[in-house]
C-alpha cells in the first residue's frame, strides 16, 4: 500500500451507510469486530459494457405519447460512464427549459459548456471527486448518452450512410454526467460514490453501461447502490453485458434493476459479395467507397498459413504477405477487435469479415479503415469452400447502401449476454431487449473513430453493444416518468416488461443469432414497445420491503440482507419466500 495515497477514498450516505478505504488485511479484520459492522466488499474494477431507432420503435414526433411527454422535458437522467464531449451539437440547449428546483447538483465542465441540457458533470475516478473536468477521452459515454437524449441534429451521417436527423429517445431531458471510468476500467467504490451523489443531486433516471461477473447481491456494489436508488424513487437501468451467447455471463442481475439485452432494428447497410462462380453472399458494410474497382479482385485467405493467427488477421499475423489490390478474408472472433482486423489489412483493396459458428447470422456495421463486408457463418462456409476449390478465386462488391424495413428486425444479437442468472436463477434476466446493433450517435472529434474518414474528425460513429440498448430503455423510462410522474421505479419497470413485442416486423417470432426463436433467457420479456408501455392497463408495484423475504430466500444471512437493504429485522422474523414468488 502506497504511504502517500489517502486512506479514506469515499464516504456514502444515501444508498448505504459506509465508506471505502484503503485497508490492510489486519485492519479489516480488526474492523469486523467493531459494533455496527455489517459487511465489507473488496473493490473490483469493472469493464464498460440515433437517426432511425425512435421511428423504428414507433416514437414519431407527432405521436400522442411523445408529445404528451414533452419529449421527456423536466426529467433528469444521469449517466455513469466515461463522461461526454460537452460542446458536441447533440448536447446544445436549444428550446430547453431550466431544470426544476429539485436539481441540486453542479457542473464541472466549465460555465461556458454547461447549459439547460447538460446541467451536471462531475468526476469520480480513483476517489478524486471533482479534481478534474469530466471530459470523455474514450468516446463510449458520448455515444451512449446521445443515443437516448441528444438534441435534434440535422444532416448527420457516417461515411455517407444513415443520413438523417439524429435525435435521442427523449431529446428534452436534462443530463447529469458522472465520470467513473477511464481507460483502465471502472472502480466499484467510485461507481457507488457517483450513485450516492446522483441521489443527492436530484436525478430521476440512472443509467450504467458497466458490469462484471455474477456474484451475490450483498457483494455487488452496483446492486447495493441501485437498491438505495429505487428507495429514493430513482429508476435504474443497466446493460446485461456483451459476453453472449455463453451461459451464466450475465451482469446486473438484481430484480430491482431493469437489465437490458441488445437486438437489431430494421435498418441494414448492405454490400453483396459476388464470387466468380455466380454465388452472391449477403454482407453489411459502412464504407461504400465510390471509386471501388468494378473488376474482379483476387481473394486472400491466410487460414493455411504457418501463423495460426493469420486467419484471424491479428496484428502482425499477415506480415510478409502481399495483400495490395486484393480482398482479404478474416475470421471474426471474441478476442481481437473487428476494426483492428481492418487495420491489419489496411493496405488491401477490401476485407471480408466472416463469422465463426458461435455468431452465426449476426452481422454488424463498423467504421472500418477500408471497405469491409461482414458476412454470416453460412455464407462464410460457402466462401471458404469456393476459395479451397478454386485456383484463382476472385470477387467483386456490389454496394446497396442503406435499406429500411428488413423483416428480421428485433433479432437478439449474438454478443448480448444471456442464459440463467447466476445470482438468482429463479428470476428471469435480462428483463427486456432494445436496439443495440449498428447504432449511429455522437462521438468526440478528439477520439479516433478508426474509420475511413482519414484527415477528418468524426462527430458521429456507429457502435454495437448492450450499452446502446440500455440507453434506449433509459430514455423510454424517462418518457414514462414524464407522462406518469407518480409511478414508482417498479411500476415503470412493470409497464415496460408487460407490454413488449414478441413478434418481429414480419409477424414471426423474434429470433436469435441462429435464426431460431429467441428464448426468454436471451430476449427477456420481449422487445420494448414504448407506445404500449405508456398505457399498460395494469402495473405491478413493489416496495423495498418486498425484497427482504426474497433475499432471505436466496440463503443470505440477516446481516447480508441488511447490507443491501439497510433495514432492521432478521430472516427468522420477516420470513423467506422462493425467489420465483417475488411479485
């Protein structure tokens, strides 16, 4: 332990009565013996987990629900992430009213950057509260925040595609930004400090696109903090995680949190891959190069190379291989980034990124440094068979641009974490799915978007993950709070979960990455339908007292339950219920 580092890191008074500190094991053991001690958790470092989505979800500008909610006007949404780029046009305050008198926070971006849209901004990184401006140096939170709450910005696009007016799901909401993450991750004690401050500041909705592996709720600071938030009538939504489709890899499983999976929408940016044997493969491609060669180009697939990483196009794996003027085939995997593969083959004419079996039909639109068509596993199998049987394999690309109205919309993405909850298998998680694939939203021009926009500063970017879907759901919750200010967080969660769609745009069951009907362990209760959620007919409410017997039923001790709920009492007197009997 560094002798110069302060021993006390953070103190908490809203979600829990406690503090975070740097202690030796001997000091912790001594503290356990003190009167009033309940529980101590080791600090963890957790990872971070638009132009068309409002229309896709049925949120039209003249719709009664949207107009009736005043676009979420008056509601304060807090984001705990990497912070935002404050002077992005998405965060202007045109036509914005002042926040209500309930707002008690402050803004450390600087007087010239704070406005009626961006009303708060604070840093909570490594316990250094408010010691530096909370500017986004990663891009993640700028994109996530603008997905849901950005202002109307006309004429935005990415590399000429997805042109339109960008607006968030709730463009008149106020934003309070809490920076809790940097390039090293997000420390739980900082997250808890920001959650504590957000309640003091007077926020209505809290969004976290952060999560770790499944652990008991009494050891999970996000679960503990979220419980304190809902007691203060703050709605909390979190990402389910991006570790799918493997089992028991869910994050944020507590039943008082809205846990969100990622699904597709009805927009595709297409490029066909035409092989010289007449086979045409369906791909998605953002950078549709205007002067791309129309003649057949040689195909290169390095799977047979002596370098085992060559088929994956890992950094340095193709050194010495002449790819200039050719189309390089690369396999997608879960360890090297998709955009990084494009950088490895940047001297080629183009890249074909093909799925391995685990991702099947799930393709994504990424801002690659060269034209790169992403194809599914079945098409990839056909491609490699053709290359193996041909002595002179060639291909051409046929660009189609943006296509709307694709029938398989709302399909659950392969990266979205799914399967049984490890912390509470009797509770279905995730709760709901929402758009999280190929989402166009704001991006800091100071952060590299890794796109083909060489020499330009990208102010928008396309990203796919459960952070994007969680952002959509948080803003839908804000709209519901604006229409129903008397609804509790549990009532809002109930309205969302009892009114979703289970059929896609073609009236077929929503599918997963295998084109099979998605299970509820992947989809949750369904794909969000905000226009139905505003008038669900019936909502199921819960109070914090209802969770005490549920937590006892998980086998927790009375002290462990008290560490979560801050309630007196014991499991012997309150009783225990099976987890599936909650609500």
